[in-house]
């Protein structure tokens, strides 16, 4: 084409290529860093969820055990008051008489 329509070169092709490669490398480094940060964040969320679940489960089990022990005491107390004459007699095949 006619020479007057082409803009004059403002940078040398080699310099442009070098700058472009530097920019590409920087972008790839940023992307890898973001990927690691994302993976670490996901791991933290999963760890926190697991810890929360475990704490809730432990709290529930403690509550259940506490309730069970309380009922056990109440039942033993009530049975002791209601059935003072019940005795264990080993000679009767494990039966109460």
C-alpha cells in the first residue's frame, strides 16, 4: 500500500514483544496466585464447617448424655421409693420376686 497511510513505528518490534511477554508472565503469575488463594479459602471454609459441625455434635451429645443421666437418677429414685421390697434373688434364674 502507499507509504503515507502507514503510521511510523513508535516501538521496535523486539521491545514490544519483550514487553508483551513480561505482561503475559505477570498475568500468569497473578492468575496462579489467585488460584492458590481461592483453594486456600475453600479449604478454610471447609475446615470451619467441619469444626462447627463437630462442636454442634459434641454439644448435642453432651446434652443427650446429661439428659440421660438426669432421667437415670430420677428413675432410680422413683423406683427406689415405689418398690422398696424388690430384692434380687440369685437362686431364681435372674428373676425379681
